[in-house]
C-alpha cells in the first residue's frame, strides 16, 4: 500500500505532469481562440475553459480532451504537492516556496471568481437612479403577484431551472404562497414569437394563434432572446396556457384565483447595497471623428442616510460594498448633437477581486528573496576567488 501511495504522490507531484498540463492548457487556449471566431467568446469560454471534458471534432472523429477547469485543478494539486509538500525545506528554498504560494493563491482566486462571481450592468440616463443591476446573459422567469396596496411581489425562478425546462414535459414549479403551480416547457435559448398561419404546420404548441420559432444562436450571446411555454395549474385543477417571450414589451397577464398575475421573462436582476444616480455623463470625441476618446459618469452614491459624489471613468472604477462599477459603454451610438445619452456601467460582484493583486505581491516577494539570495551567494564566491 505504501508503494502505491508513493507512486501516486510521485505522479501528481512530478515535473512531467506539470509540463504536460501546461502543454494541454496552451492547446486549449489555441482551440478556444479559434472557436470563438465562429461561435463567439461566451460559447468558447463555456466549452473550453469552464468544462471538465471537451469533445473536440478532429476530422470525422470526436476526441475527448480534458477541459481547462480539470487541467487547472490538476495543476493546482501538482503545485501543492511538488512545490510545497515534497520540496526540500530550508533557507535555500524559502523564495521558491513563497513564489509557489503566490501562484496557488492566484489559482484559488480564479476558482472563487468562477463559482461566486456575479456580472452584469446598470444603464442610466442623467437624473435616473437604480439600486439593482441585471445580467448580460442569464434570464429569469418571474411571477408578478399584485397586492391590495398596489405593489407587486416578485416570485423569481432561477435561470438554470428555466433553462432545463425543455421539451413537452419541462419542469413544474410549485410555490406554496401562490394559488397555482407553474409548468414550464419548450424552453428555447433564442427564438421569435410568430403568428400561426393556416398554410404551414409547427411542431410546438400554438397558444392564442401564436407560437415560438427557435432561431440559430447569435454569435454575441447577449443578443439571444429566450422564450418558454407556461401552464398555470390552479389548486382546483384549472389550467391556463400562455407564451412568455423575452422580447415582449410587457409581461404576460393572466387572471388566476381572482388576481391579475403577470409572467415575465427578463434578464436576471441582482440588488445592490446602495443606490446610484447619474448626475452627468461626459463624452469627448477624437478630433474630427465621431469616435469617443474619453467618457465618464459623475454619479451620486446613496446608502442609508449618507450620499457621496463619485466620478467613474474608463480607468477609475467605483469600489464599494464588495461591488466594482466600471465605465463600460454609452449610447445611443447614432445620437445626434444635443440628444440625450445614457451611460452603461459594468457591475462585478467578485469575492476574490483583490486576490490576484495580493498573489502578485507574494510572487514578487518570493522571486526577490530567491534571486537576492542567489546574487549574494554569487558575490561571495567571486570575492573568495579574488
């Protein structure tokens, strides 16, 4: 048993494994870069860098390759075993050990970002304020319940749950606070709502003379507009069918149990711990060109009973309460002189936001320690020779 364990330890801590993993990582980077030309950055990232296994088409064959996620996990294990556990301990290797710690911290930062990061944007016109941001890619199905006070209670269904509601069976969501269960079927990631004419047939349900036609995925993933079929099943067994499409201008309305409920398919929204109001948007164009050279947003951040003014530019983000707000874009792009513009701020919630900076500092200390020791040793040896 000891021999087997030693063999496993030798393999996972070997320099040969680390070299093979680095070569695989370079190959995946190349394949992912080529793939994004045809399928876009988002799809290439999902396929090659966020997966355990990649099924790569090579001529008529489909070859399995380890995904970058698996490669990075194995590389981290290799660094821990080879660079920390099995390395010879002493003053001669202090710098090397510290450097390996910094590299491992950076890899852990990437894992934390992958698992817990939330990304989106908030778009504001001057004078407009918001306290939530919305995702670029993920869509949630929301049941809107009216109240006697004139407000609305939102019952959201997570994007991953909606995405798995495919085919005739789909999935059923039963919220005990609602007077009905909701069956969601035929989820389409990109589709168009069309009227059903008499001259053609379709292989999906037709509701009130309309149906969803599935469309090819867009290269820019944020341009995809999803849709689903829904059936509200009342506690008395009654059924109400409908179509909820992300491109609709208003939620689907349905009278259920004496209330006018709404159903909306929208980009997933996340609350912010503060409110942001756009006071002034500034854009400076290149000379004799209609291309922005610099653009920035003067905003007021309101939290609790305090307010403060902040200027957000392309290289100066706002960092507060675990969120980072970057100046991302503006619009409309075809605005005429004097036309009202909006500012789009990219919002990132990343628990490991500053970890890469810390890891770089640790790596720098480790390398400086190691090479300083080498330099001192070289100077001493040269002094003895003279």
